[in-house]
């Protein structure tokens, strides 16, 4: 099982208008995609994916795996806590308390 970093870092914020004003005007990132619940910015080396959320979450790096079920099993058997799961990905907390996102390739 191999986890490979992908080019996405996710941030969860309650105010997308404020986020768009800051990341577009102040940071001068290129807005690659926009929906009512998400902003995707091209920052150069990685994409910054801003999701609308009722509460703030710190930045979450994303990794890609070939087999999500096998990844989940490996993570759980090594002390990780699965926080959320969907058909194509999951969020987990490692034994050190850091949250990551894993998506199926």
C-alpha cells in the first residue's frame, strides 16, 4: 500500500466571500473553479481547495491511494481514527493528532 501526495490542500471556512476576497486580491492566486460551496485556487505548486463549512478547520493535506478499502484497513490497524468517509475518500487522524484526506485514484 502506497500513499502518494497529490497537489491539493483543503481548508474549511464558514465565509467563502471573505476567503475569495483575500485569496484572489491579497494573495493573487488564480481562481480555477468556483461553486456555492467551494473555491479552487491554483497557487503554483499545489491547489488550495476552500470548502464552505460551519466551522474552521486547519489546512488538510491530501493523499491518493489505489485501494481505499486497503488504505482504511492499514490506517486503522496502525492507530489512526477514521473521521469521515465517502465513496471516493476519507479523512483520518493519525496517532499524533494530525488530520489528512485520502482519495481513491
